[in-house]
C-alpha cells in the first residue's frame, strides 16, 4: 500500500476546492459558528435540515455524503459522526477519520480535504489530535493486495489536505502529522509482514527486511547465524528451530541518537515465529493459518526502530528478534526434551507449542548485555490471553511500576490499551520440573500468567514489561481503522512510548 501524502493548508472550508470535503460533527449539536455553518448557508440550509430531520445525527461511525452542485468549490461533502463531545477521545478522531477514508474511497475520489476537528478531547493537545487524525486516515485505508490480480479492492487514496483557518496552528498540525505518518506507516509495515504467508515471510526474509531497515540513518545491524548461536549456547531458540528446514536468525538492531554519551538503552524484544504449527505438539487444523502472524512482536520491534530513526528521536534503542519457524520434523524437539538456554538455566520442553517463551528466553538473556534502562518484550504468546482479555486489551506484566505506568499511558494515548495481570511468584509452582530448572508449560489455569512468569526468569533485575498481544493481534472483523486479519496493534504503543519518553 502507498502511504497517502498529507499536507496542511491555511484556508476556509467553504472556499476549498476538493473532490470531497470531510466535516466531522459531534452528536446532538448544532452547526455553531464553524465551517459547517458557512457551508450550510451556501447550500441554503441543507446541512441544518439533515440534522433537524435526524438523517444525520453525528453518532460515532455515521457518515453521509452529499453533492454540492457547484454551490461551494468542493464537489462533495462528507459528514462524519464523532459521537458525543463529552465522550470524545483521540480514538474517536482516529475512528472518524478511518470511516471517512473508507467512504471517500467508495465514492471513487482520489484525494480529499478535511477540516481540522473543531473540538479537542479533554487534556489532549492539537499535536495529538493531528497525529490521531493522520493515523486514522492512513490506517483506515489499509488494504493488502500483494497477491491479488483483480483490482476489486479499489485504488489507494493519494492525498489528504488538512485545513485550518488559523495560521498559528500550522506548526503543531505539521508536527502531529509527522508523528502520525511515522506511527501509521510502521503499523502498515507490520500488517504487511503479518499478511504475507509463511512460505514468503521466512526467517531469511525477516533478516532481509532487517537489512533494508538498517539502511536508515543511525541504525546498525547484526545478524547471528545458527553457528554463532551454537557457540553462544542459545539452546532454546535452536531447539525450536530444529524441526524446520528454515535456518533460524537472531537479529539485533541498534539506533543511537541519545543526547548523553553512554546512555542506557531501551531494549525491545519481539517474538518472531514465522509460522507456528505447534511442532510435535501439533495444533488443530482449524484457524492454523492465523499462525502466519506469530511473528507480530518481531515485526513490531522492527517497525519501531525504523520509526524512531525516521522521527530522529533523541534516544538509544535496541531491537532484538529471535526468529524461527516452529515445525514438526524428523529432527524436531520432542516433549520431554531438555534444552539449555543462553542464561544457563535448563528447561524441560513438555509442550513444543509453548515455543514463544523458549525463543524469548534467549532473546531476553541476550538483552541483558546492554544494561537496559527499560526492557520490553512483545509477543503473541498465549491462547489464554485471548480467553482472558478478548479483543480489546493487551495483557501487561512487569516488574517496575514506573515503566508499567508509562506503557499504560502511551497505550491509552495510542488507542492500544494494556491491562495489567499479576506476576506473583506463587504461580511458579506450576512451572516446576522434576528433571530441569523449570518446564515450559504451567498446566491448567492462568496460562497467560505462567507464561509471563517463565519469561521473568530471564529478564534479570532490569525494569521489565512483557506485553501479550495474542488477544489483539488478529481481528475477526473490520473496524473503523482496523482491518480484518492482522492488526499491527502494539506498534503504535511502542512508538508512542518512545516519543513520550523523549519529550
Ligand atoms: N502462538 C501461540 C499463541 C497464540 C494463540 C497466539 C492464539 C495467537 C492466537 C503460542 O505459541 C502457543 O501455541 N501457545 C500455547 C501454549 C500452551 C501450549 C501452554 C497456547 O496458548 O495454547
Ligand atoms: Mn505455539
Ligand atoms: Zn506461537
């Protein structure tokens, strides 16, 4: 997908010539003194008539398109509902813009203009509003057409003009758009990687994607091949990779634009299983194709470091991806096998389908080399997370209250909310093994928790947060700015955390 061009323009909506002019409206309100009121006059009161008759009320998700027949320079007007003013959040703006873009595309328009939302959610800045509008517009238009030979999906929209009547707003709007483009194009990148099937998006292809990203200014790259992993003793990652013909990769990217020399970095670790069959503990056939997206965490930490570089954030960031394909095969790991992890701890592999925590244990142990100021891992880790949280919350665990609070706030701002779960040591009894330091499954009950507790044993004493994105990773239906299928949720949270941290 091509990312649309977005520009800011100082001007009045009633004199803007556009294919479609988008006006957002809050439910239950009149036209006030805004752009809409002037346009209403030019249209001899059609807008107020629509509101009076309740044909358009401004409810969230509502859209109405009308032709102007030359009475204003814009060919068509698109009214988009934002819901009630008192309930307005950044996400209402994202959703309204997502709906708008879909309707504009349906109308076969190639570009559109949007008046800057007149109301700002409580406590939010104009920069944040512009960022959210940009994200909604780009992400709402997302489509994955790489393997389609028809053009049924419709053309990408080429451009959007963001209108403001106040020259003083231009700087903030421009900054918001800059951030919004960076976060949205990162999420688009993640969706694409997750949509590509596993016969294309192999560990080697992931390594090639990392190489492309390392061309960005300020990013350096190191890729460990199987031999080096053996020398280092990454028995957990190697164990998972054994059943596959695809060689595993261990990818480390570093970005440094920190103001201080020797600044302790933020380290992201992302689970990157290019396909999860379950291995010898084979998964059932139904929905197994979703497991092509079991590399979402890795794609997200890859996208985040690219975004940090493009935004020139004054931080030091390391992104680590343990990459493998989880397959059954003649040489595959078997239940009961014991692996020695990079940390030195041994693990009895009671279930080869609990592979995410294995590869992450080596990823987290490696991360400790960087003496991280904050260590965050992100993973499509457990089916239990889906059961516990459904589609609307990421599972969060962590050892550091400040870091958890920062992640929680950034998630709320990004519209990718986290919900904290307990990381109590009591649960460790479920992970005890008779023959090794621990086993890789926790038995009945608390599956998301025992997985997180397993990981905690490899994070050292660093401020650490674990995000289980199995719940949000794949959407069963299309939403305002979230497509059916891979969502990329988590990407904008990570980047927002980096932005908020560097302000
Ligand atoms: N990748 C899966 C988790 C998953 C499930 C992600 C559904 C997205 C949607 C993970 O590797 C897995 O298979 N976990 C097992 C762990 C179990 C064997 C302890 C699970 O949750 O069933
Ligand atoms: Mn699995
Ligand atoms: Zn998995």
